[in-house]
């Protein structure tokens, strides 16, 4: 059983990794070359094309493809987008939005800095307000793409530290930050009246998360951050993940927190026992409920995230 799980095919995890590495400008060998070298943006990766917009709940839609999942929320005052995929997808996103509403896009929330979530920000006019967690604003300002004057309208206009609410009444959107995980600026975006949350890549999919230490991510703090989110956020039933093909549930989110706790505990024990990351991965046992998890992935090779965790635990901060 275990072997099958460990050696299972690389699917979404590889995509997320490749995108993450590419966002850091070091994706040449991302995902062990599995995504091929034809990708746009010099990152050596590619995503499926933009899909037709799909309804999640009343007034809330998602668009898959060409990067992270984009949420489209049709509020009274206009449309709020969460994440804008890779570069040069703005028109395609707008076309999908126009197929469900005539309202203008007024606001963009980026869940984190990576180029497959912020890439098409510059397409949207400066009048569109861009909101991110404050560490993500810092990270975005360091990205190559935003050094170019023509792209700087894609930088954030407004930031929050721990919590902010956008819009009012039934349209309210709560933005939360609980600490480092995938990066040091992961926002949880909650459509309050609908009980839906966009997690970005803090919960990209059911598998090993990307831990981008160059952008402040932390495998040691990851489980704690997710536990704080699970405790601090109420009344959510449905999750829009960074990179899945369908929404998941609140229980999936809670379980993902447990997965990360188990992963970290096994990393600590394995390091103490003098094991290599590869050995740690080989003898990592998970409860049955995680049998759908994909433990294969590009980052760290056969040792997966254990290599990253070992470095962090050894104090290579
Ligand atoms: Zn990411």
C-alpha cells in the first residue's frame, strides 16, 4: 500500500512546485523536468489552458487553468477576483467573468506572491484595487516582473496584517493571516455569507505542500499556522484550493493540517534517529484517511519535503 502511495504519479504537486520554483526565477529544473521545457515565462513549466468558468455557490465562481484557481465573486458593487494566474491571462479571465456578469472588476486579492497567482495583475487597470497580506506586498515588490514600470500597476494598493474585511453586509469578504506556511504572506479569503474559503497554496491540494523558504515559508510553522486558521475561522464548509480541479471541504482542510503535523513529527523523529530524507519518506506511515494523498513530488526528490524540513530543523534558517 505504502509503496504505491509513495511512488504514485506526480500530478498536481509537480505543477505547484514548478510554478513555485519558477516564481522564484529558479525553475529551470523544476519538478525534475517533468513539466517539460516549453512553458511560458521562462519557467520551464506549463499549466492546462483556462477552463470555462464554473459556479461554486450563488455569486461565486472559479476559473481553473493557466496557474492557480481564480475565484470570481460578484458583489453588488462589482467583481472581486482572488488570484490572477500566470502572466498574459488577463483577457481570458475577463472573458470568463463577462460570461456571468456585466459588472466591472473592482478588486483583486492575491493569496500570495507566486507568479501563477499574481501574474496577470498588470492586465487590470490601476483603478482596480489590489489587496494582499503585507509580507506578500514585500515579496511582490522583489519580483523581476514588477521591476518593469509597465507592470507596476499590478502591485498591491492595500495591505493587511492579521485581518481585514472587504465590503459589507452579505458581500463581506474576510481576509486572514495566521503565520508562515507556503510563504510568509498566505492569505485565507473567506466569502462570509457563502461559507467558502480560498486557501491559495497554503492548501494547494492533497499532497506535500510547497514550502518556499525564499519567500518566508516554513515547514516547521506550517502545521501551527493551519491549526490557527482552523481554530480562528468559523462557518466555512467549502474550500477553493490553490490547485485542485474541484472544491474540497472544511474537513479536508482540517485533515490537511493533521497531515502537516504528522509530517513534521516524523521529520523530527527521523532527524533525531539519523535518517536521511529518503529514509524518512520510505518509512512515513499515514492513517488510512490520507490514502488519496499524493506524496510524490518534484521538490526534494525522493525525500520530498523531508529534506527541506531537515534543513529548517537543523537551523539553516
Ligand atoms: Zn504558490
